[in-house]
C-alpha cells in the first residue's frame, strides 16, 4: 500500500509527460560525485577513483544500449540520483531523456519509474543498472523478446541481487518488503512472483562490480572486448 500511495502522489505532482515507444528501457544510475558513489570502493580507489569508475561504467552501459537501439525499437530513459538535470545533460548529452529518481527506497523508485512507463504507453518495460559490464545488447534484446510470453524477466546477479527486471505491467508486490542490497533480493523476488502467479524466466547470471574484489571483473571486460 505504501508503494502505491507514494507513486500516485508522484504522478499527480509530475509535470513532465514522456513520449514512449512500446518498449521502454530504464537505466538507473547515479551522478558521479566523489564521495557519494561506489562508496564500498573508496578504500581502494579513493573518492575520485570510485566516482570515475561510476562514470565509466555508466558510459559503458549507455554504449551497449545505443548498440541495441540500432537493432530494435526502444525508448530509453536515464533515471538518476544526485546531481541535477543540467549536470546529467553536460555529462551524457542532450539526446537522452532524464528523470530524477526521487525519494524512497530502491523498490519505490523502481516501481515509480515502471508505472510512469506504462502510464505513458509502454507495453514492455525493463530496468537495468550500470554495475554489470557483462550486460550486452544481445542479453537486452533477449529480455525484451521474452516479455512477449512471460510476465516477468529477471537477470540474476551473482551476488544474490538482480541486474535486470522486466515487466508488462506494474506488479507493486515485487518492489515492497524486500531488503535491497542484500544477498537474497533475487530469491525473494522469485518467491513473490510465484505467490502472485506470475510466469517468469531468468536470463544468464552476471557478476556486478560493487566491492574491491569485483574490480577484476571490470578490468577483464576490457580484455574480452579487446
């Protein structure tokens, strides 16, 4: 109930109505302000190094998404925290659609972005973060394709979370009463999906980069691409 009330308040107060294709890709990221991003990596990278990693990983993700746009028709939105619209546009350009994530925990913010997508005409909506260097256009295209036949698509992360969630309509239960950032987010989401009788499919499992021991994953991604 808390999720739906907060979302309704947001929709009433939001003055920006976004155009949409039938397929919406939502990228959750954070403006790379030193000291506020990738904080678990600050002990080894320093605040500026951690912020620079956040910058690089976001840009890498957007590059993958732009490759996807050459293959399928999708609309893309950047939902950001920290910074502001001007800073985001200066960083990533004027050709992207930006929305502040707003208040609330991660579940509320994701639910908010999905509801706005469906309210503006999307029939399929997918949320991704920017922490998985292995996420590529092929995986994203597969996720959209799977939404033709499944209610829910999940991309499991090796740390117990998920790097992608896709839906054909907002299911608020999937975003409530979950301890975000813990090792059982994915399993809890699957349990909720089963409880509300959703058909679902899992994509390939990927590693994300959040902790010092994960840095080799990011470094290896460049070796692989090279």
